[in-house]
C-alpha cells in the first residue's frame, strides 16, 4: 500500500482516511516496509469493518496482516451488544480456533540428534496429516456432543492426556455456552473421522530449539532456557469449523436485510449479537472452539506416545495453548471510558493479556500471557508475553504468525517441494509431509519475515519478545 494514503499516529501506528460510512478509525500496526508490502485489499477490508454497527474504538490490523475473507487476516475488532453490535462469521473465519499449543520436553539437542530421523518418522506415522487425513477415533452422536461441550476436558477424561494439561490452556481447555445442537449433520459428518489429525495448509507440528532469549525474567517465569527443546502444534477445528463458517455466512447474508444491515461486502455477513441468529452462531462457534481444543489435546497425547517410544522416560508437559480465529466475550474499555463486556473478534490474531490479568494462569501472571507466534516452515518461531499497553492499543491482541506474502498457487509455481525439503535438510532440519506440493505452497519465502513482524509487535507495545525458537523437525500437512 502507498504510505501517502495514511496518517501516521506513531512510529508503528497508521490510520486510513475516515470516510462518512466509517463509525470508527481504521488502524494498522506496522513499520514502513511491512505497510508498503501489504495488499491494498487489507485497507479496503479494514475500512469496511470500521463501518459495521456497534464497533468500538477502531478496526485494527496486526503487523502480519494480509487479505482474507471479509476481515483481513490479522484483523481485530470489538463490538458492544448494547449498541447494536454484531458478530461476524467472516470476522472469525473458517478455521475456527486454529491455534498453537507448545509442549516443553525437558530435552536438549544432544538427546534427540542421534535419533532425529527416527523420531520424525515416528511422529509422521502416529499423527495423520494432509488434506482429508483421518484418525483412529470414531465418535457416536452422544459422544460427539460431549466433545463439543467438553473440549480438552473431554479428551483428558477419555485418556488423551492429563488433568494438569488443562491448567495451561486458554479458557482452561473448555469454552462455556457451546451449542452442539447448532452444529449441522454435514459439519458432524466432515469431522467424524478427523479427530486427532493435523490437517493441511499452514498447519504443522515442529520440534524446536530455544535459540535466543530477549527477556530473562519472563523466560524464567515461563520456564524457558536457551537450548531447551519444545514441540509446537498448530491446528484447528478441521472440517467442522469450515462447515460452521460456510453455513452461517450463507445464513447471515440472507438475513442481513431483516436486521436492517446494509453490508459493505457480503463477505462481512453478520448478525446482531443479541439476535437469535447471532446467539446460535456464537454457540456453534464455541462448539467448534471446543472441537479444536479437543483435537490439540489428542495430538498432544499422540506426540507424547511417539516421544516415549523413541526416548523412554521422556516427559512432555503443556506450556500453553492459544487460539486464533475466534470471537470472545471480554471486559474492556468502551469509547465512553467505562468497562463493558465486548465481543472481540480476532481473525489471525492472538489474545495477549498483560501481567496480573486473572484470565492468565497464575504461574504466568507475573510476566503476562504467553503469546505463541508460529513462523513459516523453516524459519524462527517466537514466544512473546502480553503487555498492559496492549489493552489500550488493541484490546489485548497481538499478531499470530508471519502472514502470507503470496498465494499458495504462486508459491507452488515458484518452488518445488523436493528442493525445499533438501534445502532444509542442509540446515539440519528434517521435514516430513504427505504432499510435496503442500511443502512448496508453504515454502519459507511465501511468507513475510516473521522476525520483522515480531519486532514491530514488540516495538509497538502489543506484546514483548521473550524467546526465539528454531526448527529441528517439521511435520507438515
């Protein structure tokens, strides 16, 4: 985008010109280079979001923002239900509760280097990945409903993990007020065989080494040290979440005139939060969030079993689990300065509560909420911590990854999967994937520079850097 289009509010905060349709400003957090590299569509979509009813403070884009469906990926917006605020299926997205769970292994590089290839093979054998991948779990209707309301709790109760795992998850591993009855038969059918699977696209499982610390005190609180090995799992609600998004987007578009909504873009299909449709979507979305939490919990246990086979005595524990692509009811400052319950959409963005927030597990509160930032394949990932400043800047939100710089089609034309695998092998990184085309589509060069994105998030005050992680083993869908 052209810098001349923007008013610069600060070194890392930019505003688009305010049109008569906009109810609030449209703000982007970026440096000059990141902003120039963003597609014009990001600005157009952000302006459209700023025109939605009941929006509070501003429509915002994180440093990793790129074009998405309705909302830009990296978009954040909060809505006041008392002021006609809406919930938007496009503002949540199709991969509901796509997120990252990181496990601490207690291991060092020397412990796994001799069996690295074997461990990578064992992980790829145990964890189904790729388009249409299916797992070994089969649920009847009653059990399916229990999963949709129980989330990671349900998985632990069925033997997929330990009660202690739940203590380090957003929402304690289960979202309240889910409505299993709002999940269609088609969504259930799509998910029936996909529990305990990684999926495709940018989803991954990585063994990573802590390569650098930026905040020693926060790292001590988080239990991270240079040389430690961790496992990060990035996946979501699979076919169920996609079907929920598809169905409710269609229904919201049809119902918009009945609510008096004049949508600037049909991809911004929405419904008043306090309407029956809005409530039903929120219930379905929460059920999909629980599905994603249950899925990551099952994958956690499958990962543990793989490590135990290759390294008897290995003990993996959950560090933290965060979700993207969600709408959550939270208390924040409204435009009139009062504290209100708002519905915060984070599409390709991460919650980042600051120190002392009661929603953060007690052990982490001195440092703030862990924020897990996944890199592109073969690049660094990061652990950040939420800040007090982030509450005022972006409703306690931060970026979620690198953000795509080109489409998957463009990437597949530019790179060959085999070459990407070989290049990474020369760097000592083992890659396992059922699809070489999928590897090409996720080539490191297809994404923005995650290090720059994280530096801007830190400098802007959205979250602060704690640790940098480097990949050792990459399992891609």
